């Protein structure tokens, strides 16, 4: 009876769901409570189910589910709620993935840190990308694998047991007392993980964190396919796309934009490609610099996902550690690079540097000539031997149009890998897929990165390739137009509120093609103590944001975004993109990003209104 009620209700929900459920890649911070995240959405969704309310208006008012589609979104939450109810589980114990292997890796990671054994059972076959040797030798995971034909014969195990099985529709699992985790894989869609048993509830947050940092949830489009198949009681049907053509076009466009000729890799998100880069470099170091320490050099206040992911890798591997690279404010990136690389050379360690250019949120660009010199400098170990040359991992999400890597370009002679978050300008905010390329000096590293992209089953989906093929050819034009709007707005703010401190690229840098459409705004404050001044500034931040999104709700939004096709986006990095950054390194300033298509005159008028009431 309950299954039938769920079937009828979900069918109605899909007929009435808001368009944003399928198309939005970011989240509204004004209706988002990070501490409750999915819980708040599911509780209110459950209330609608109990009262049989499924109209579009009611669904639109539901609070934000998770935080981007990486960690989750409305359709993944609905899919997980549906499967959980069919299987008698709490919805938090059901977690969907765009990847078929990452739920397995998530359990293995948790057990590694807990020194707990893992047994992997499978009925038909293992996911094609599950590389047992690499997971043991590079990731340091400890597990055994066994094929089973009769689940009734599964015996008790001193550790965790994972069962992998293939499906072409949403099913009800018969939960077995000796099986802890069910990984139901769906061809071309990803997988759904069921966590069974009260004793395994502690895994939930750790597994969700893997999905947040190293992969993404099953995409909205794929969740919709699975849910539609459920409501029609039919096998999941995959939409036909010209993926080979789209993929070739995307790779060609990336090469043209970046000025490179080598292989371009495209992943399900920016953090998915970053994870492949980092694990690929770990593997390369293990093979070519055996028994030497690996140092990931990371700005302590950079994007929280980058910061957190690097530290999560270091937590799992004894020979990997993190070195801070101060880059913002009073710190100079070039000097920091010089200091850190000298220290690492002295230790005869392997240096991998991750940095954003321009920096986030202060939008600063280092002296690239001096940076090149610092990265290229010959250094020596304590014993006088030549030190290992660094690999520079450049996050150029804020300037994907700048050709750092091509022959004769600024970083062409330094081993450099550049990557971009695809939810920004590459797709115009239509999908999360990210990509990476290498210059000729670092091209030899791409195969290792590609291998780990495959191991994690984190390649971009067919739809993501299609979206990038449509959007990337116009990317550089959109970047130029968005920059013009941003420069105009920044100049207006300087004129209207000269006491405010604005971080934006100079005209000279813009002439060198550094034309981001994001700036940070440090509003003037008042108070007799530092605490009072900080409190006043934070309140003023929210006052400006709330005024903008209230007065221009069709364009101005309170969310983390950049490179969208339309509108203006506001956030406070310390409460969003820097969510996992140490409190002392957070910036409680406003970050705004403008698109090529917005009513700039209206935004200026509202800002003037704000200034008049300070």
C-alpha cells in the first residue's frame, strides 16, 4: 500500500516540479541552512507527501537541498527518499552518486582511517573502472573481493561487507544481516548506495563528504530518468546523444582556448578533475620518486573544496602532507613560493603547488614573470643534490580565457597543469563538468591523471559533454562582455562609495587578458572596538545582499556562482566557498559576480539606494 502511495505521489511531483530542479547548478543561500542541509528539505518534502501536496508552488518553497549538485540537489534527494521508503530505511542512509565506484571508495576510505577490514562481494561483475591493484597500492585501501551466487550463503565477516549489483530499474532490496552496504549500479547513470543496519549510521556523514569533495551526486537529468522509469514501471531508458562528436568538439575547443595541443580531460565537476590530478600525481611520485615525501602546497584561504580535499588526501597517506602557501592580503604569492620551494628542496621532497589565479576572493594576480622565475629556479637538497622540480597546478576558473600554457606563453617552461570548474564560464552555469590540460613540460603526467579519473568513474556525463559542446564556443565572448559590466559597476561603486575597499583587477592586468567578472567588496565600517567594527561590517554585508535580491529578484541572487549566462550573484565566501577553511583565514567580505546579460542600470540604482541609507 505504501509503495503504491509513493508511486502515485512521485508521479505527481515529477509532473509539477520546478524547472530549477533540473537546471540549477548552484543554491540559494537565503533559503539554505547548512547545518540541516538535506534533512530540512526531506522533512518538509515528507510533510508534503503526508498531506498529498505536490503543486509547483509548494515544491518551489522547499528549502535548498544540500549545497550545489555536487553534494546533492532536490531530484537526488527525492530519488534517495523514494528508494529509502521502498527499503524501510531512513533517507539519510541512501546516497546517490554519478560514479559507480566512488561509493565503494567512500566506504574504503572510512575504514582505512578506522583500521577496519572491508569485504567486497559482487553478483554479476565488478564496475569496469574498479582497479583493485591501484586502490591498494596508491590509495592504500585494504580489502578483499569475492564473487557470490547465493546471498543466503553470505557469512558473517569481521569488518564491513559491500555488495555490488547491476540494475536497470529502481528495486526493493532484501536486506541481509551480514551485508552492510548495497551498491546498486545503473548503466550510464551512476549508482545508489544503501547503508544497512543501525551500527553503520556513523558512515553517513563520511560518505556524504566523499561525494561533496571527490565526486558528485547523480545528476539531476539522470535522477529524473531513474524516477520516470519508477513511475512508469519500466526499465531505465538512456537518451541517445552524439557523445563521441560532442567529446571531440569539447576537447578541440579546450585546446583552442588554452593554446595547447595535448589531451584534455573532462570530469563530472571541478573537484572531480582536481581529485584525479592529485591522485595521479601521487601515483607518479610513488613510481618516480620512491619513498620520498610528497608535499601539496595549498593557500590556506583558497576555495574550501580545494583546501579540504588536499587535507583529506594527506590524512589517508603517510607520505603526503600539506604545506601552507600564503597568497592574499599582505602576502605575496611569489615570495611565498620561493620560501616554500626552498624548504621542500632542503627536505628532498616532491613539491606540488596548487594556486588560484586570480586569487579568491581578493581577485589578485601575482607578478607572473617573477612567479615563473621562482618556479623554474634550480634548487638543491640539504646534501647538495638537485631538488625535484615542482609541478604547478593552476586553478584558472576565474580566467579560463588566459593562455598560460601554450608554447611561448608565461608558464610554458614550468611543469604546469591547469584546470577549470565547468559550472562557471565553460557551461554558463548549466552543468558542473570541469576540465584540465597540461603544457608540453607536464604532458607526461596526463596519462596518470586520466587513469585516476577512470578509477573514480568521474568522467563527464554524456549530457555534460553536450552542454559544454554548446556553450564553450561562445565562452571567451561572454567573458569579455561580463568583464565590461563588472568594470562599469566597480567604477560606479568607487564613485558612489569611495570609502569602500574593492578588490578587482587593474586596467593594466585587464590589458593582459585578465578579465574576470568577479570582485570583492569590503564595506566601510564603524565602531570603537575591532569586534564592533567586524559585527557592523557583517551586518552591512547582508543588508546590501538582501536589498539587491529583494529589489531585483529576477536577476540578483544570493548564491555562489560565477560565469552564469544571466544576472548578478552575491555571496560571502567565509560562509560559503570557504566553509571548511580555518576561521582565522576566512574573509567576511562580499563577493559579487556579473554576467554578460543583466540590467546594470537597475543594479546601480539599488546600490545608490543602499549607500543613501547607510
